[in-house]
C-alpha cells in the first residue's frame, strides 16, 4: 500500500502518511479513538470480572 | 561595483535565512527538552504515589499513574489541543481554531510548521500533569477505569479550557480582567486541586481512615523514602514545566504567555528561591521530610503566577508562608472527613490559589499589552473563583454520577484484600514483604465500614 502523500521534496509542507487523503486521515483517527474507548471498555470488563471473583457472595 | 553589491545582497539574504532557520530550530530544541524534563514529573508522581500506597496497593497505584499518562496524551491530541485554540473567548469557537483539529495539516509532520508539534507536546505533558495531580489523592480505593475517564476529562478537557480562558494570549480572563498567571498556578494546579476535591467528596475515605467518632487515623505510606525521592523528581521536572511556560521568540526577547516581556533568568531566580522557601515553611510547620518536599513544591506553585515579576526575596517569602500554610490546609481537609492520601488538594489546590492571589496582592498595577487591563487584586480574585469552579463542578458532578452507577469505587472486599492481588498479575515485593491481606481480613473486621479497620 502506497500511503506517501508526496513523490518529491520541492515545495513540500505536510508530508505525514495519508496527508493527501482526507478519508484516510479521518479513518486512522477514528481507529485511534476506537482503540482508546475500546481499551477502557476492555479494562472495565476485566475489572468487573476480577471484582466478582474476589468479592464474597452475600 | 553593481555585481559586488548584488553578491553582498545575496550573502546577506542567505545569512538572514540561515539565522532565521537557526532560531526556529533553537526554539524547537528548547521546547523539546522542556518536554523531556517534564517526563521527570511523571517519574516523580509514579514514585511518590507508589511510595504513599500501602504494600498491598503499590503496583495498582503505579499502573493507574502510568495509564493516566497513556490515556491523556492521545485524547489531548483528539480534542484537547483544539479546545485550547477554540475557546479563549469563553464558549464561542475562535476563528482559526480549525488548524488545531486532529486532521489538520499542522497536526503532523509539516516542513512549513516547526512550532505546533513541540507546543502540542509540551501542553500534552501539562495535561498529563493535571491528571497525575488527581491520581495520588484517590489511591487505594478508586476503580481504575473510572479514574481513567476522570483523568481524560480533567487532562484533556477541563484544565485546557481553563488554560484557554486564563493562560492564553487572548484568554478572556486576561483581556477582561488582566489575569496574570505565567506559571499556570491557576489552570493547572488550582483546577486540578479543585477537580480532585470534587472527586474525593464522592469517592469517600479509605477503609480505616476514620474512626466511628470521625477522628482520622494515619494510613502510613509503605515507603516514605520513595515518596521523598519522587517529590524531588517532580521538582526537577518543574524546570521543564516552567520553561515551557515562557515563549521563545526567534531573534527577540522572551515573552510570557500573555505577550509581556520576560526573561528566563527571572524564572530561574524565583523558582529556586521559592523552592527553598517552601521547604523552610514546611520544615518549620511539620519537621516531616514528606511535607518538607511537598511544601517545596507548594513554594514553587505559590510563586508561579508571578515568576516573571517577583523580586526574589518576595518569591521566597510567599513560598515560606505557603509552605507553612499548606499542611494546615491538609489537616483541615482531613478533619472535614475528606481522605486526600497525598495532600494534593492542599499542595496544588491551595498552593495554586495562593499563587494567583499573591499576584493580586503584591503585583497589582503591572501593565498588560494591547490595551488589556493591568494586573489587579479584583481580576485575580475573579479568575481564582472561575478556575476553582471550573475544576470543582465537573469533578464533583461526574464522580457523583459514577458513584450513583456503582462505578466509582472498588468493592469493599477488594479494597480490604488490596488492589494488587486483584488487578495486577505480578507482585511488588515477592521476597521481602507480604501483602497484609490476612490480618485485615480477620473476623469481625472484614464486614466493617470505613471505621472498622484501624490504620496500619
């Protein structure tokens, strides 16, 4: 996959991967946001399971 | 002759371009190393927080601290930096703020923009610092993921909104009231302290902190030496933090964030004098090395708002007084039934408030630029109230919602056993120290509430 936004250095400004592709940039951003949210969701799930394991049943 | 003049002109133009690029690169280098030094603040908070925990919670405290950094940084990229650029006028979106949106061309490698990345990184570290301020206060009983959500709200929303309002060249607190706070005593420390206070009220004290009659017990840190070294690391990191508070202007004098002329020398004079003053104030009041170092930090925070203007002995006096007062504030908070495990509200909240107030008391009349009002006691008081409310209200409200959902605090049994046993797959001290879970879980004690378990 060729993600380079430039083919030469003359007059270059933004040159980060996918800088030329609004869709690609936003998609990457959405995946990043999902990773952060997903990690918190996973952590919550993991905590709840462990708390149940270590908490005495009434 | 004409040819010689042409060549001379070309050489001058080349020299100017070279000099300009050197200045730009020097600016980048300056903020790069400020940011690197600020990482030391987090090393310090990590050591401080783990040391302040009991052995049964030490790794959970460390994990929480590491994750605060890890979650605040990306969320600060997603929306924190944009908030700073969008809301200096209050709640209206400023023109040009779209360049701070996370998909903007400035928010990544860009040969036409040497500044955004290093400034963003420095601010991201400020953001992580605010989250770490809360982190220590809530140890040993907060649910990790609840804390992470609160850390994101504090680090990537609340403090940076306060910074847009009062730590920005066109922030409304400065344009309307002449607010002066060069070292971020208000938007970082006061806001984080107030937010933490709101969370602590809903979180409640650790089991065993208070007796049935409401008198407090000391829950001792498992390693005071680790906390003291951690505090010293925080102080080292503060030189990066405060360096990041002054604006490097290529080829011209430094300015503070409000555009007033300043020097890094002024910051150096007053930071060092205030650090010394805070330690002395803490020593006179407590003779306790934990508080002496905490008060060294209070000293710097209390002088931070006016680091660019203080006569150094003035910074010293302010810091001595603040260092003397902060432990009294911590005692008052403890007596009020609020368990702040590391004194964060006193150190950062009260220290930040004293810093903001000190400028109003002792630097009133100091001129602003571009027709903005001069520094005044009234302006500092208004700004202090705004920042305290901006920190406290969301901290209290969001943690109250979490509490009502049963999401804020770990279950009683888990707290008694220790968070490391439940949440962390490795042991902190497998050969030397054991988790004190068994003694605490003795019959008659295990079902008790906050008053049932005597402090260790």
